[in-house]
């Protein structure tokens, strides 16, 4: 019995040593991979830094030319006709802001119409289900006008 226990212990030691050796080899292999990745990322960042500092080679050919956005800044269209007096002299950010506000208002209106459509569809489905499942078709609770709560959008 002592010989069998000694043999089992020796096999366990051998297996443990093999496992430790394999584990150490895999750790070294992984460290080499990490170091290689580090070197590649370092080279990549260095090359991007070098590329970022190079000049583009583009230059303005004449200082008397109007800027490319002159028509937007002055309100003059491409046909040469002046815009209305309210848009004369407005900058690009002002025009862009006004257009964005108009688009936002349109989206809000479409969103409201969609919400009404969803509520109507929910009410219709509930009415059909209630008539199919209930014996009293007059006792029907409809979905509220605004069944969804969006606290992150400030509600309805």
C-alpha cells in the first residue's frame, strides 16, 4: 500500500511539473505576443504622427479670389441674384442653425403623428381582443392617448 501511494504521489508530482512547465511556456509566449503588439502599435502611432505633420501641398493660388463660401456668407445665390434682405450678411452657422431648427420642428411634428398612429393601432388591437375574449363588449378600457413615458426626453 505504501508503494502504491508513493507511486501515485510520484505521478502527481510529474504531472504537476509538466503543468507548471507548460504554464510558464504559455505565459512567455503571451508576453512575446503582447510585446510584439506593443511594438506594432508604437510604430503605427509614430508613422501617423509623422504623416500628420507633413504639409498637404495645397496652396491658394491668388489672394484676390473670393472665399468658396462667399455666396453663403453674403446671401447671393449661384445665379448671381441676391437673397432676401433677411439673409443678407448672415453667416453659415446662422443659416445652418435655422435649417436645423426647421428640420427639428418637422421631425417633432412627424413624431407626434406617429405617436397618435401607434396609440390608435393599440386601441384597435385592444378593442378586437376585448370583443373576442370578453362577454361584455361595452366594458372596454382604451389605451391612454400617450401610453409611453419617456423621462429622458422630457415626456410628451
